[in-house]
C-alpha cells in the first residue's frame, strides 16, 4: 500500500484523527454519537470550529452564502473555476459522528494537502479549489433535505428554503437570526465536485474493500400522508362511533412494511417516519395523524408497482378505520447515475495507491446527488461497521478513514490538475 505523498506537515494523518475527535466532541452524546441538527447550538459550535479548520487549510477565511453554505477558497489560477469538495456537518437527532462530518473534515485536509503540493511544484493546477459544508443536508429539522446544495444549483428557491419550518413552526429565516449563519458571499463558479462519505451500508465491509466507487443513486418515492378522523373520548366514545385517525395510520404503517414481501429478491426498502399525532392526549382519540412514507429501489418499475400497492393499502385503511387519508408525493427520482469517467478516475487512484475497492450504489441521498446533475462529480465511500447509520453506534475504523482521505486527496489533486475536463 502506497501513501499519496500529500499527508505530511500540519495536516498529517495523526492530526486528522485528532481533529476528528475534537469535532466529534461538539454535540457529543453519552453513547458516543452526536446530536447537532441544523441551526442548533451544537451545530453552531461545530461550524465555528470548522471555520478555523477551513482557514488553516486554505489560508483564507470561511465565507457564508445566503442559505448558510460555509466555504473557503484557494486560488491557484486567477479567473479559473473551482474544484469544490466537502459534505455536511449537521446530523440527525442522536445520530452518528461520521455521517457527513467525516467528509467535510476530509475535504479540508485534502484541500490543504493539494495546496501544499501545488506550492511545492508537485502538481500544476488548472483549476482553483474550494471546500464546503452544505447547510441542512439531513433535512431532519427543516425540509427538504440537501437544502444548501439544492439552493446553490437553483433546484430550490432561496425564499422557499428560508420559509421552511421545523416541527415547532420556526422558519429557517428565523433560526438564522439566532445563529448568524447566512452571509453575503456566493459560491464561486464550479468546475467539478468531489465528496467522500461513510457508506451507511454493509457492501464494502462484506466485500473486504476499503474504498467504494459510487456509480449511481437508488430511485425513491417519498410521501407525506395525512390521516383525518374525529376527536373523541377514549373511554366513552362507542367503538362503532369512532373515526380513529391513529387506528387508520397504524393500518397503513403495518401494511406498507408488508409491501416489501410482495417483491421477494428485489432490493426494495420501505419506511415510515416522523409521526405527528393530534391532539396526542392520553384520553383522546386522535383526530389527525401525519407521517412520511419512504420507498427506495434502484428499479423504476418496482418503485411504480410499490407505489400502486401503497395506494391500495391507503384506500383499504381508510375504509376499515372510517377516516380520510391523503397522500402527497414530496420527492421522486429514478436511479440516477454518477459520471463513469469520475468513477474510473477514482478507481485509478485507488489502484495506484494499493487500496482495495469495489463499485457500489448509494441508497441515501447526498449533496453529490445534486451536484452531479450540474458538473462532473466523484463520490467515494468508506466502510461502515455493521452498516449502522443514523445511530450513535455508527463507526468507521481509523485505518479506513485514513485510506479514504488518501484516495480522496489523490482524486482532488487530479481534478485540480484538469482531470474530467
């Protein structure tokens, strides 16, 4: 195994692991995870710390745009566009310390190492370089997810994003007044994008591979389901008079999970999440229940069939519980491929450095999912122990973190030197 040669000095492997430990102390939970949803005090603390890391890595201060994307730049070639790299610092509630945050720190370190190589004359840049922490990638506090990158590429309007509310009705705009996040800067012109992330699955671990070359994103259908019944007393309201929204919701939830059983052997996953029950009183029949249904599969025809089954499940649940049920499609996409040239570039780097690798698809969405629609994009994975994700037990071994950083740095060096153009 050969190191990329960019790992010395203040941005050594040892420094990376120490910085990762420091970063993981911000919003740390007792079980070893982190809890720092977007625009929370823990997220703010982590962003402030990352501003110092960005400044050390690039030699320039961190900047913020109007949707609070945090970035810093290195200019090698005046007037040239930028290779952008990074991920996100926000987390799910009570979640893991690697998801997103590993990629931001790896981006800062890769930028610093490539900067040092360029200054030493070891590479000749054709493009400039920037590192980014995207705002609200997780979408757990404010919907939709991947908000910062969506605004950056005009897939989502800024005003619409700023008016998005959390569970308690606080808008992004209002939350910004408490954090001071947004700025007046704009991301520079982007030539290409690179991101590295923990896999959030078992493919690499089971294959004994240290590097995942991401080839495509699974397709998905996401719905907001609203069940409307009639509020009543849990004791005195007769069973035959009830229009129990929670009962109706429970039927949908159970039967949605069982849709998977109708597709044996297919990579289909269905989940229900973020339930809101009104009035949520211990002695009152629910009048309304709101929840999300998430269907994912790489095959469009299976997604379509699963959606049809969900429609049947909802109709039957409405009849049985004597309630009204509406579903609204909030997100939809079919399998979406990454650049084959970007995947080939990453494979070349991994092979030159002697790291085992395999092609994988991503089930989860990432900011690279947005960016690849606009510019040549490379997405890498490192293994997740037992595939655990969005959980405090989430873990990527130190050797795998450093292997990922090594390959990522090699990829970034080639992108800056003009690869994929």
